[in-house]
């Protein structure tokens, strides 16, 4: 078996090209020599193939979005910038596999695992639904769950090492990301019950007439009453919304509607329909530092742990036999 640093893998195109064969079939049965060792953890090369397979859809989406590439027979070998999509997928798959293995080793060291999950062949795990996962799918699910326990263990062990200045600095730099309160939204509503709408077609025409308009709902209510439709006028805000108006507002803003002063229509259920008009919007501000001090400490240490593991993954050495894997071809 030949030893090489992880950075040299990109210079073995035949080996990397061969691994893509598993994505579309046509691969030979694995042989004993078809094996890898990452940072001292031995595994079958099919582990790498599974990571590579996970990159397929992500890579296609990235290149179609960024380069407007066409997904055809030439896609994987067409060069965009400095790499082909195939090379980009291979680099990402190798990096993620190394990260997985390094985290695996940390879990073993922390006694959260007895042996690395990369040795997954006989692994099984039951999901919350009762369905069983096997192999790498089970390994990845268990891995994610154990990483959360590792983070908690690390935070508990190193909590006292975080200084007050570190806490204040981290809070100031990240409060918008972690501790921002939602904006406070005030709105008026005009709500109708489906069972009291005698002529749905006429009612829908009225809805379309006022949808998007900048008119107060008291005036709109008069127009509906004049045609026989009686709705309930109300005032509400996002902090005291016992119904579903705020959810409707969020959906409207995603559709580029729901601006202050603008009316938008919202079906709250199959039995209740409403016109909603935002009357005011105020910034929600931030949760005070004193209320999230413990969370600040936890996030500082979680980031510290992640950085340490990422550094180890970048330095991880890979051993393998590219000549054996290079015998595989695309179907």
C-alpha cells in the first residue's frame, strides 16, 4: 500500500475518475486491496464512494446555477474555471470523508463510541418512525446525534476557560445571527367564515379587487357588506396572535407582498379566509446579553471545537491503492 498526503489525491485522476463509476453502475465487486486508511482509520473504499455519491446532486445544482451548465453526457468532464464538476465533487467528497473520520475519532476518544462508525458494515439504527437504517445511512445518523453529545461534553469541560471579555465580544459580533428578536408586526384583519359565503365566485372577485391595494380595511368592509358578505374586523400583532395571521404575513413577505399599508389575502384554513393589512412594523431588537450569557459561552466553545476538528481534518493523511481502484470504469 502506498502512502500519500491528502493533498496529493487530486493528482490521481484515474483513481478518482474510477470512483464515479459507483454512481451509475458497472463497478466490479470490491477486492481486499480496495481499501483506504484515513488518519489511521481503515475502511473500505466504498465509504468514499458513498460520500462521492452524496456530492452528485449538490455538484450538479452548483454548476447549473453558477455556470448555467447543461447536464448531459459531457457534463462531468467539461472544465469550468479551474476544475471539471467531477474534480470538484471528488475534492468535496474527500474533504467531507476526512472530516467525518476525524470527528469519528474524537467520539471514540470521548468514549461516546467504542469503534469508528466508518467501520459501518454491520451497523443498524432504528429511526423515530420505527424504520431501520443500515450501513452508512445508520452511521451518518448516529454520527450527527453523537456530535451533539460531544459538543455538550466539551462545553461542560471547558466552560470556565471562557473569559467575560470573550463573551461580550462574541455577543456583539454575533447577536444578529443568534439572538435577534423577530420584528413586531401590527396588522388589521377582515375575516370571513366559508360557511357564510353564499356566492363564492362573487366573493372571490371582490377579494381580487382589493388584494394588493393600499386601503384601510374599515372601508373595504363596507364594500363587502354592500354585496352581502359580512366579515369580522379586528386588530392584532405578532406577539399576541392567537390565530394564524402572522404565519400568513410571513408567507406574504416571501412572495414579495405584505408590505406596510398593503392588503393581502390569506386562507387561514379551509373554513376561514381573511384580508390582512400591515399597519406598522418595528424592529424587535435583541435578547439582552444577561439572558443568553450561558448560550454565548456554549457557542464560543462549540465553534472552538469545530475549528480544532476542521484543522485536524485538513492535516489528515490518506493511504490507499489507486492502481486497484483505477481498474474500475464507467458503465
